[in-house]
C-alpha cells in the first residue's frame, strides 16, 4: 500500500533517527534533508527506500556519523581528501562546496575523495552546484556489480556519472549509471510482469533479452552502449581511485561490503567567463531546438535531463511523497 | 585493392600537400604526423581516409592553415581560447599542451576552445597527455547527426568523449562517440552484407534493428545506452559551447558545413599527487583483475580501452599501413 508523507514529516523522522545514532544536530539536519529531497524529487531508490540500509551501514560501522573529511594534499585547483568513512551524502556535499570554492578562485576546482561512502543520488551534487551557478561533473565508483564487456562475472561497477549546468532558476542535470538498468529496476519490471522497454542484458544462451528474470539469473546486465559503457566504467573507476588515492572497484569488492569508495567532484565557475552574457541565450536556444525535435511517435515529449524532476518535486510537495507502507513503518520503528 | 604504405612515406606525402596549401614547415610536420599516426594506430577513418576531406575543407576556407589560437580569457586554471578556425588537430594539440601546463601549476588545467575545427581522432590528445604522465578528459561537439531519444530528426551530435591515463610506458585511452555505430561503420557493414553485431538503430516501424540499410534509411542511429547517450550528448555540447563561448551543435548545423566547433581539454597532473607511489601498483591490479574476467564464450579476450591500438601500431609499423588503392591515388594527386 502506498501512503503519502509530507516532506517536513519525512525529514524530521530521518533527523530524529540520525540524532539517536550520534549525528550532531547540524549533520542530522543536512543528511535528513538530502534523503528527504531525493524522495521529494522522485528518486525514492536513493531517498526514503534506501534510508533503512543507510542506517544498517551506520550500525555495522561502515559509516561513521561524526567523521569529517581531512585534506591529504592540495595542488592548488585540485585537492585530495580522505573521507574518513563519514556519511557519503555529507562528504559529497562538502566536496561539492570545496570544488566550488576552488573554482571561484581559478575557474575550475576538483576534489578527489577516497575512503568515503555511497553518495546516494549523484544528482544531489549536480543540483547543488548548478543552483549556485556552476557547471558540475562528478562520479563515484561502486563495488563490482556488472561484467566487463565479453565477460560473465562482476568485475566493474555501475559507477554513476553526473553532469549539471544551471538553467534559468533550475538546472539541467544528467545523473546516470553505466548499467542500462539497475537490479532494482529489473526486479520492479519482474514484479510487475513486464519486459524491459529495450534489451537490458543477456540470457543464458548469450543473446540480448528484455526479460528481466533472465537477466537477473545470468547476472549479465548490459553496460550502456555495450563495450563503450564497459570501457567508461573502467576509466571512471581508475580516475577516481588513482587521483583520490582511494580504493578501486576491485579493492572495494574484496571487502565484502560496499564502503570506502572513491569519488570525483569538478566544479566550473561560469560567473567570470568572457561570454557570460551569451550563456543564457545560447542555452535557451539549445534546449528550445532540442525540445522541438520531431517525435518518433505522436505525443512523445522530448525531455532534457532533469526536466521531469521539477514536475515530480511540485507534485510531491502538493500531494505528499509516496512511500510503501511497510518501508515507512520500518523507518518509524528505527 | 589494399596497398601498404610505410609510415614515413605517408607522413611525407601529407606534409608535401599541406606545405603547398600554405602550412609552415613546422605546422605541416605536426599535422602530417597526426594524420599518419592515426593511420598507423588503425584509426583510418580519422587518418588517411579522412585526409582528402580535410584538404577540401582547407580549400573551401573552413580551415585556415596558418591561424593561431588566441587567448580570450584566463581564469587561472581554466582558459577560454578562440581557435580562429585553425586546423583542428593543431588547435587540439595546442589546447592539450596548454591544459598540461596549467595542470602542472595547480593540479588540474582546463582549456575550452571555440571556433576550432574537427579534431579528427580524439584519442590523439588522450595519448599525448597520458604519455606525458597526465590523466586526460576531453570532448568535442559536432554538427547534428543523431536524433534525440524519442525523436526522428537530427538535433544532437555524436560528440566524441575521451578519457586517458598513463599505463606503464603506454596508456589506457577510451575514445568513443555517443552514437552506437558511426554512419561510416554502418555503410561498411552494409557493403560487406553484414548485420551490426548488436542493434544499432530503428527501422521504419520504430523497432530496434541490426540491419544497417534500415538504419541508414530511417537515419535513426542509436545513441549509446538509449536515452542515456542522448542526454550525455546534450550535456557535452552544452558544456563545450557554453564554457568556450563557441557554437553549439544547433548553431554549427545551421552553417551547412561542419566547422567552428567547441571543444574541452582537461589535464590532471598525477606527478605531485600524495599517493604517487601507489598509482602504478593500483592500476596494475585494476587491469589485471579486469583482464582475468571470466569470458562469456571460450577464447574471448577481455581488452581494456586502447589495448588493441598498441598491437595494430606494431603490425602497421612492420607491414606498412593498409590503404585503399583509390584513396591513396587521390592523395598522391592532391
């Protein structure tokens, strides 16, 4: 059963639970806001639905509530940080803000952070930076959860990648994983008795399939763009772990639990660019042209990345955030 | 008929032609080297096979042989440059070198260049930076050559994206376009009477197809990862054109010829990182683990991006570079 919870109620429940686990008032507030906003924006998998797992990770000691990131080395516009196993969303916010500070000084700022934790929704950091007027590129590695192209055992991560730019009062935010469909999505399709809308992996005969159960059983989910997404996953993992001096997907996977990840946060300051006055008009033209695409089927609306989020946000603000009754009861009991 | 041309002969033929078109000795040497190395590395489509088109662009005035890039604005670690319609490969080399200089000073350097031209093979700049010890991220926009997801007319570019890192004496270099297969590849499959190895676009009924002729006729080539590659193409175009202050895919396409592109070159200095001594060992572990993947079918070798290039390079160095007889005669007559 789906129930509807207001943003305020959800956030204060999260904050109550985090405070009980040793989060300071400020950190409980920040962290509960991230989980509640992700839910408000419709990214339930990395909001309310993920909250109980986040709590388990804290209880297991993988996530340290009061740990603060520590500077390892500054090279000027690039800094290496140790996340000290602090909460991923708090470390992620910190790294985004630090990258923006660096970008204000010299145009671009990059923070590479190792020994951090799952950042939940990558879009959080893209929206944050873009709303302050920065372009943003960021990514995280993960445990191995996908086979390399041509292989059948998990050796690469789905390593979500985020690109964001300011757009009027909102933003254009692309937040995507290197797997075509997450296991969460595949299980949802299976539960609903549906096929994936396009092939999402291989069946036991090594053929592409849209039957979610077949992909779940072979565990050969498709990287985006076949060999291209496999290569991109590898490069993102290498860059994050090498520059941060943190663990790679290979090393994370050896731990048996997904913690101590490596992440990259790059902010680009648009404020002082030579063509500042041109930016808004040029961007409007790009989006206008994009949206005026001739739809393949009548009635299809061509949407830019993040466009739906704004609508969902308004709807959930009005009607409450839809939550599975069981999940909400689990949370209330935490 | 395929003939085999030595690297040296190919390079000196290119240099002769470029010198006749007003390239200085230094620029003819640099530019002919890029086209010849791309061919040596097996990227014929952006080497010898593309050279006649490059010459046509010069003759049509889209590419200005002696134009030099000019600094528009420096923000410190981020610089905006005007390519002044100079040769794409020379502007690309310049921007890569400049990004590396900036990275040496403060860890990361970014050059955004507008009003430049087709960079030919993106890998050129990745290999260049990685061989000097830098991690590299770069991309270019293009004219519109692909429909946005859900659409049927060309509104987005295939916008190649490059990631590179040093690896021993060589490099790991990922160089890929946002379209699953280029039109060049589709035409080759069609000519050879073959299907694409995986679905590469839509047929007239809006279904995924592996028949190259069907894709060529609908012009609905597939973005990598379906909607994900469509979104990534849009973001790369926005970032390059906005930060460079150059033309977007939309604006380029209005010109009727593909010139005055926008590109981004980001170099990251690995030399002064805190974990410098760990980098090589960690990278070796990542690649070893990747290559030890369990192949989906016996005999498949799991290869990292750029691994094949090194083999092709050695082979072409030994046997000569394979060239279509007709293309070579066209070049000799230039």
